[in-house]
């Protein structure tokens, strides 16, 4: 190889010398004269003249001088090159026989999902949103992973930690608080939107309402919203379950939007920026153009009060490019039926969650369907977003190749170009699925629709007025471990189930079949009463106390001062994660539940004082000292009830106070 390199270097030097001496033409320089071939210039091979291949008859350099190497040296170099070429050819043949691809060294499992059009290797699983990266052959326990159903997981590397900042998601508002919004996301995940991230600064500056009324007066439960992931923070209360912080700001969602990209018939979301005499000025998140909505529009001419900062969806009716104004129509029926047109040169940055597209079935996957849409894009639909809310084991028969469907974009990951879609009939009509079940409800005659080997059961709950789909993880079907679901449960059979929770975006309930959970008196926060004795499992321990979980899934805090009768320096040594202990409920305000493990309180046979109305003369009960003063001590009872014991109530108390004060 060294001789080959020297040989090439020598020839390059000779070419440079020949150019500088004017011996040969500069072949890299473009000619300024047009080429006109003449009859003499056309090459005409001589008849019956064989092609000459012998080295001694064909000069190596027809122009620019000859080689400085001898004939013998050149023959040695040629022989070395030929040997290397033959070795490479033999290697290629062996690789072809072994069945390995030659042209693509590292072909991933996602093929067309990541920019390869529809020619790549088809994926096996639908795109999912998860936190935890699963390893091959690792057991997937849905209850252990945040007590929420994640869907049917893939053992491929893509099903790892794929939720990241910059990801765009479609969600539904499940809670509206004074300072934040709780958003139900795909896959049963939940995200939080703080007040500063719910509105663009340009719109927020126009609002004159008191701060505590801004979110409750502009957002409502069940409202579908597009959002973008800002960051992921570790949750101190639940390790391994990061908090997802989201933003509804259109300046982030519509980043890259220009007036030229907007076309008539498109569905756009906008903030109401100001209220004028004849209509409302709209803000799309971009300072380069604005919008306007007439007051006589059907969607806003009714009894609904439109406020500054409110999010509205509308169809582009007219574009005034001179004044850079987009005129919207907010007719709900038109908005729900409007399909995004196949725009030429549309990029992934212009895709927004909630867009409806015409799609075509490309293939069926093990847990969903792959669709192609808008010419350039492909996306996947998982099992819980199919057209039929109760897909049985033969669901693939409903999705033949090239079948045309209407779908809406569920999520977009710009970093991987992965796109999730939904065929859910409610979402396709731009409405959130209804909820007809409550956590803790028990249904005795629920039908088994599908058995997913190794994962769980899909049920049809007979709720009122219409039935509700529910999914039960394999870890929740029985007290004992069940290895083969298909032997224990059959499609069409009926079971007794208790509702664990509800995935608002999918309209899917999560359930449990365990006998202990069905009989457990504590299943929701409303079931918890001050003074009741409960058994709970420790799921986290910190310096401030321990987080415990009741069998039904309700969580509570055991403060460090209530871990024992005595002061504990290292809570981690007293309480071990996974241990089940007996506690007594101290209080339950809103969804904040506190419990105690003090033996005196847990084993007390005395009456419970949980309200001031229960405090009667002569009542003997247990409490705990919270503060000691020179003139007496403060005592707390259940549910926040407090009392005061003067210093001279008894000699015993007087002696105790002296000891406390001396310490």
C-alpha cells in the first residue's frame, strides 16, 4: 500500500508541473466557449479493431509526461492492488451468504419513521411515551411504574426514555387550579402548566383580572390543548417519576410559522388579545402577523363570555397579506371537520398536535398501526387510540394496507422525528372522551374483550349511560402471580373489577381485580376518615418523613415526628421501603393525608376528637404535644383540632413541664 501511495503522489506532482509549464490543459477550469462538436471530433471506432488492454501498449499518462517508475515497479503495485481487491470481494460474498445487509451497516428498527420515507425497515411497535428505559427480558410492572397504565411496551430500544424538552403533545385539562393546570397526556401521563407558561407575555400584559382568577376564568376541565415540554424534574415524593412541566405558549408551539405558511382552510389556535367594538384581535404567538374574529361569529355570539387571554380555535377564512391579518371563523362544527391540506414543502416544525390529516394505512404493527400522511410523513397509532374502543384479538383485520382514515396528530418529537397519531372517534371529532366512571367504583359484570399475553386484560365496563373501556395490568389481576393470562381468562368471560383511575385523553379506565382491593374500605381520598386505622406500604423515605401508600393506591405522609414515640435521627433506619406497617389517619384536607405510627395513638381505645363540635366536657382522648410554653402546652388532636392545657392542671403535667423546660 505504501508503494501505491508513492505512485499516486508522484503522478500528482507531474500533473502540477505539466500545468505550470503549459504542457497540458487545465481540466478543472470551466471553458467560457460553448462546445460545438464537429464531424471530425466525433469518435468513430475502427471496424474489427480489438480493445487493447495490455499494459505495455497503453501508456499510463497519455499527456503531461510519463511515469518515473520502472515497468517492474508498476507491475508490483498492480499485483498488490489486485490482491487487495480480490480479498474485499471474497469478504463481501461471505457477508451476503450470512444474510447480513451490505449497503446499510446499522439499520434501525424504525425505518420510515425517521426520514427514510416508506422504503426503510418497518417497525414492530407503535411509538409510545415513557420515562423508564426497558432492558431486554425485563419485567414490565405497570403498577410499579407510577401506578398508571403505560400501554403495551416494546422491548426495542425506542421504548426507552423518549420524552424530552421540545416535544409537542396533545392533552386535555383534568384540573384547573389558581396557580397551575393539570394536563392529561398520552399514555396516562400527567403534566403541569404554571400560570406564566399558560399565556404569552404579550397577552398577559393586557389582562387586568386578579391573579387568582386568571386560569379558572379562561380554562376549563375537558378542554383539549396543544402543549410543549419545557423540562423534566425529579419528583421528591415519587422517585423515578419525574414531573413534566409544560407550556401552552403559542410563541413556542408556532415557532417557525410565517404568514406565507398559512393558507385558507387551515385550523389555527390563537389567544384573544383585545376586545374591540366589532370583534376580537387575535395573537398567534408571532409578532409578524395578527388575527381578527368578528363578534357575530356563531361560536362567540352566544352566552359564552370571551375574555382576553382565552384560547380559541378557528378556520382561516381570509388572509390580508397587505396588513398581515388573518381572519378566523370559530364555528365548532367546521373546525372539527377541517382537514389539513397536503401543502408543498411542509416541514415537521409546522405540524401541531391536534391537526387532523388524511392518512393511509401503511402496515399493522404488533401493538398498533403505521400510517402515512401529508406525502412526506409517517406516524403510528397504538392499541388504545384505534377507531374501535374495544379492539379484540382480531383487530388487525380492520386495517388493510392502503385503507384511508382520518387521524389527528397526538405528539411530535422533533429530535427523533417520531410522530404519534390517534384514530379515537371522540378525538377525531375534536372532543375529549367522556368519563362515566369514578375511582373506587366496583362493577360486577365486566366483559373481557381482549387478553394480551403477558401484559393484561382489556375490559368493557357496564357504566351508565354508555359502557367504558378499562385495562387491567397483569400485576393487578390476582393476589398471586399469574404467568399465563390466556389460561386464567378467556375472551367473552365476565369479571368483577374496581376502578383504579382514568386516562382522560384516551377515555380509558384502569382497573384492579385483586380480592383485597375489592374489599378495601380505603380506595379514594373521600374514603379516608380521621382516626381510622389502616395498613400501608412505605414507598419512599426522606428527612421530612415517609410516603406511604394504601392498598387502593391512595398516598399519605407520615411526618418524621410521627414515625415513633421518640425522636428519630435517621428515618431511613426505622422505615424500610417496601415494608407494610399499621398507621392511624391524623387528618385529610383536600388530597393531603397525614398518618401517624406512634404506638400510643395507633393502639388507643379512646374516642377520636376530629372536630371542635366533638369536644365535650369530660371527654377523655389521646393527643400529642406540639408546643410548650411557661404557662402551659399546646395539644393537637385529629383533623387539625387544637387545644391548650394550662401549667397547673395537675401535678403530673407540672412535673412534666419542669422536665421539658429544664432540657
